[in-house]
C-alpha cells in the first residue's frame, strides 16, 4: 500500500514538474492557445458529463416508474388472489358445518378411562432389596 502510494505520488509530482517546465518554455501566444484549448476540453467534458447525467436520470426514472407500476400490478393480483382464497375458505366452512366430526377420545373411550385413572393410581416403582 505504501509503495504504490509513493510510486503514484512520485509519478504525479514528476508530471506536474514536467508540465511546469513545458509551460515556461512556451511563448505567451502559445500559452494563450493552450489555455483556450484546455478550457474548451474541460467545457466539452462538462457537457458530456451533463448529458450522461441526464440520460442516467431519464433511464433511472423510467425504470423506477416501470418497477412501481409492476409492483402495483403484482400487489393488485395478489390482493385478488387472497380475496378469492378467503371466499373459497368461507364457502368450504359452510359446507363443513354439516359434517360429522368424531372426537378421538370418544372413539377410544376405554383408553380415555385408563388415562384418567392413572392420575388416581400413580405408577409404583419396585427396587430390589439389598441383602
């Protein structure tokens, strides 16, 4: 990390030193021409950046609008599906009211009685006697 920073710093300083020396070797008219050329280059760069930003905003805006409309459509479909499922459940409960339901304990009443009597007669444990 330190070596790459030092290398980059050294290259940057050497480029600046070379530009400074080159700038002072130019005549006044050449300096003015170079300054105008640099200004034009920076202005065109700013214009391109503004164009790219505008395109990105338009692209993001259209994608966001498409995503929102898709979300709204999906939400309305899901709501319709849930409403129809709720209606189907209500229809099924109306049908199930006439069904006969057998309690599992009443079907096995003898097992039920044994389970209830176990509380009255707890399990006895037998241990071997020591001689």
